C-alpha cells in the first residue's frame, strides 16, 4: 500500500479515509506482532511510514471536524 500525501488524503471522501485508516492500523498491528514475535520484517521503515500516514489521516479528519463546528457555530 503506497504512502498517501496530504493532497491525496484531502481529496478522499470521509468514508474512504475511514476505510484506509482501518487498513493501515491492521497492517501496523501485523507488523508489530511480527517484530514482537522475533520475526524479520523486510522493511522496518514501513512501520514509521504507516504511523505517519495514520497521523496524516487523523489530522485531516480533525480539521474537517473543526470546520463543521465553526460553520455550525456561526
């Protein structure tokens, strides 16, 4: 799964972002389980990339939530 850029994440629908977030969290759990079990992972930097992508998605979700709150309060 390729790493997503902020522009790509912002252009996604909220359902697509939620689905991608679940997929990334599952992949991260699998990688962490493999590492904890003493297995080898072919690309350790993938864990870091996944964490950053999860953070990007959560950031965009939060930005949209704040926009909605601001629009409602006006």
